C-alpha cells in the first residue's frame, strides 16, 4: 500500500515534468492553465492540493536510509524531506512557470528581491564584476552596490541602450554577469534582448533579464538566448495584489544550484501563497491581453492631451525603442509613465482628483494603481537629487488594472480638467523641497 502510494507520487511528478516540457509548443494561456500539472492529482482533486506541512515523515529507518542513499547517489528521489528544501504545492508552480518562460526549470522565492539576491549570491564568485543597465529596479541596484560590494564584487552601471558601453565595460575573466531589465521602471525603456544575449555569449558572460513588466505572455527572453529570467511574481503573475513571490527561470543545472542555495538562504514561499499564485497564473493570459489593450488606448489618449508633456509607453511610435519592442514582444504591457505639465504639487493635484486608481506602490494587479515616483520611491530626495537619477517631479506611473478602458479614460480626463480648478494646498512634511 505504502509502496503503491510512493510509486503514485513518483509517477505523478514524472508525468507532470514531461507534461511541462510538452507544453512548450502550446500558447501562453494554455500553459498558464495546465502546464506542469499532473492530469490526476491526489484525491482526484482538480486543483493542486495545498500541502501545508513544515516537514515530511519516514516510515522507518530503512525508508530513511533508502532516501538518503538515493539522495547521495542521485538516482532520482521523488519525495520531500523538509519544508525549506521543497514542497509539492511550490514545485507545481515552479513547473508551470518554467513552461511559461520556455525554460528547463524555475525556482520560486518568497519575493522578487529574494529571487534576485539568491541568484546573484549563487552564481557570483568573490572578486568578480557585473554590469548593470541604469533604470534597473532600485533595490537590485542597491543590493549590487552595497551588499555585493562588501563581498568584493564590483558593479559597473551603463546607460540603457548603449551596447558599446556594455561591451567596453566587460573585463576579461572578471566580468561574470550582465543584468538588465525590460521594460524598465519607471520609463519603460526596452533592452534589445537578442543583442544583450549575443554580447553575453560572445564574451562568456552570463545574462539576466528582469522581465517582471512584460510577463511570459508578452516576452520570453530565454527564447532569445538569455541565461536567466526573473520575475517579481508579486506583480502580474499573481495579479491580485495579495501576495509576494519571485521566480528565477533558466537551465536545469543552474536552477538546481539556485534551489540548493535557497535551502541555505531560506527565501522559501509558503504553500498557501504558492496555491494563490497558481490560481492567479491561470488567468494571466486573459488579464495581460486586456491590460495590453487598455494601456495602449490610455497611452494614446494621454499623448493627445494638452495637459500632458510626454508619455512613455513601448506601444507608442514616439517611444525611443518602439521598433525593438515590436520585434521581441507580443504585447507592450499594462504600465504607462507620463509627465504632467506642471510641478510636483500640480501633478499631485491631478492624482488626487482621480476616482478609480488607488495611490499605491506596485503594479500588475487587477486594480489600477497610480503613483508619483518623486513622492513614493524618491520622497527623501530633493528635486535636484531626483533629477540626477532621472526622476522628474511631474512624472506619474500608471499601472492599468482590468477595469473598463472607457471608465479609466473618463476618469483621467476629469482628473486632467481638475488641473485648472483652484488649488487646495498639500503639505509636504519633510524639508526635502
Ligand atoms: C517589484 C519588483 C521587484 C521586486 O519584487 P518584490 O516581489 O517586491 O520583492 C523587482 N523587479 C521589478 C521590475 C519589480 O517591479
């Protein structure tokens, strides 16, 4: 009976792995709903069960010894040992994400930052050097420039889109990694993924793209030759602003090494959140296609408004890398950045006049979110300091949700009209400005 049960589990995982690989030729939505799941799950449940346990038991000492032997000799063991090393609810999501990214394997973490830091700590030796493009996620840059610097790992930051500068920054035998993001935050700049991958291959440097803003529905960097793709699953993948998680996808042997270091660094996602994430991923295709469409309409609307200085959206012809975006993406995403004609407080007045989007950090969920980076991520800086890092006071980042596009546009229109109304005073407490 017990043997039968174990055999069933082994078969279930094997079948699921095969199914995940078979999914590669299928469309994004089919992968999002089915990839990586065994057709028959425990108790004939349609959904992946939440295996809510911290540890896993052994029947007797022989069972334990057999497990340790198979682990030591690597002849395939398909059971778990302890929660930090693995959980079936988590593995199911990892297989699905691998299929979505078109990768051999994926490993899930408790947040996007945990995914990034664990990846870098796994692959970078002391004394090495990395190159990162500017306009990268602020905390990624902070991690590289402070924590990695302490380990003797140097970071060179180059302008986004300057491939000669990337090449020039490569130090033979020392540079190990090129980190880029596409689209970037908050300006939605687009890296030429194929070119970054080619530079990496030519100089034997590994490459990583943070593809959070694109999702695997709009862009699959691994298919262009990138070594590692990471996503903050907190954003589009989960899609409901209700959990934090992150993922790294790549070649199986490298992902195994990162999974091993997760067992040491400890950034595991819990089974409940894995379940919620799997549930969110099932509607990824629907949500993202809707958000692509709405964002395009909103961006075109904003670009035509006299109160708007400039709109940054890869789907607009005015976007500096529109052609690259068209080549490597199948949709331009749900985030739009734009500059309002006005100063810090006038821009805030426009935001306060809106009824539908919430003011909040984050993006990619079903609710529209809006923020003024100058007052959100860069509050403690002065206008001049913000300008030095490219953040204008009148910049607004808008993450469209799945509300009706007509309603969002109507709301933005009345918000822009409020710019001409008499000013209600807003007090900024710090001495920043
Ligand atoms: C949010 C975000 C992260 C960090 O992810 P968390 O899940 O918040 O830790 C990294 N990169 C990008 C592009 C993000 O938007």
